C-alpha cells in the first residue's frame, strides 16, 4: 500500500544541534501549538467513536486500548486513571501494550511486529462483542495493532483507532478511525512528540466524555473519585461543602461515613 507517512517526513527545522536552548524550546513549543487544531479537525470522528463506546458500556461492555511503545503506554496511562478519577471498576477501561507489562518501562524487541499476540492478549481478557477495542499507533502501520483489530472485526467486536497518518492500514482497518494529522516532528520521526501529544489529547477526550455520558460527573465535579490521598479527601470535603450547607468538619464526617462525594450529598439530611 502506498501512502505518505507524514509522521516520518523530514523536520522543517535543520541543524538542531546548533540551536540554543531558548531556540529549541521556542521551536518545539511552536510545533506543539499546532496539535489542538489538528485534533479539532478530527472531532466528528472522535464523536462517532465515543458514542459507540457509551452505547456498548451501557450494555455492560468494556473499552480496550492496544498499542506498542509510546502509543501503548499512553493507552495504559488513560486506562489506569479512570478508576481513581471516576470511581469505575479497574477492568472497565483497559490498556494493553505489545510485549506485556514489562514493556511499559523497557522496549521489548520485535513485540510490535508480532501479528498474533494482540488477539491472544485480548482473549486473555475474555473479549466479547459487548466490548470496544481501540488501536493506538501514530504511524498507522504497527502489525501488532492492525492484526489485533482485524481479528476483532472478524469476531464482530467494534474497533476504533487513533493514528496520525491519513490512509494508513490501521485507519482503513478500524470501524471508527480517528486520524489526527500533525505533520513532521521537530526531531524527524520522533512521534512521541506531536503525535504522542495528539494521542494523549484524544484519549483524554474519549475517556472523559464517555464517563460524563455514563453519569460519573455531577455538575463539573468528580463525585465518584477514589479518595486515595489527603489532597483528594480535602477536595472531596470542599466539593460536599459546595453542594450542601455544612461546614468542613461535618463534610469531612459525611465523606468518611459514606465513602464518596456523591453518596455523602445524596444521603445528607
């Protein structure tokens, strides 16, 4: 297949090693500024996928991200932040990386080129037609991700993707592709930069919009968040105080008694 990998095209900046620190930072920042505008163009695609994820989750389904390298790590970050932020079960949103959990910290050789492992990894999670699988790959050519989505398609499991190259094999494989074209990187081919930032923004949108649609936010507050440290407990107490007429001590007592902001507010008399 012939398509242009814009993520691999030569940087429009030359002689980076001759730039001052100030020049490097300014130029990187100028490139980063373009990313949200690239994401904006993909909003209709993101909406289509989020709507499908919400639909499936309301039927008891789950969301899986699969990826390799930076893309896999970004999926794991987004998935791991859903339980503490929204109080959902740890297995509602899942991140799977090529090479397994050890690849989170250290690259596993040839893991992204394995064409059978993604489906094996998904089957270990008892993947079903209720679930949605989103493949993440800046290049849009990662075999692990593409072949994983193909197997999902064959088994009537809805697929989406987040990629940064138009017309890529991954975008053509997914039922609901999200393509954010960010162009060449500041350091040629370093897709952890603009492409990685774009993927992070999109994943933020997918999980946050989904959770709000599922009723995990009240007003603009994380009323179901896990109270896992003093900062979050303090935030929870203040959220209760903003919802009902109680002082800090009473709000703290309610939070301790009921375990979440939502339950404290709903059960207050």
